[in-house]
């Protein structure tokens, strides 16, 4: 997926390489494979960790208990 992100950046689909911009794209683009997103964000690479944090910042866990928050799925 990292190569895909680089490709999308080069084509202008993602405006810049800030963690917030990449996370926003991943979070709001329908049809992306959730498993691939999880693998990408879970790599533990130093450059990806800020993207993972920004991605989680886009989620709204308000009013959810622990288990429902773990099962959180973004509503379209």
C-alpha cells in the first residue's frame, strides 16, 4: 500500500504527504480494502506511525464503550 500512497501523491490524488492528508484520504475514500489499510497502518514503520495516529483522530468514539469502540466501523 505504501507504493500506492506514493503513486497517489505523484498523481495529485492526495494533495501532500502530511500524515493528516494521507489519513484523511484513507479514512474518507470508499472501497479501500480494510485489511490492506490495517496492514499498512500496522507496519510499525517510523514514517507510518504519525499517519496511524492521524487516522485514529478521524474516528469518533463518543458514547461508545470499550468493546463497541474496538468494533467501530465508519458509517458512509
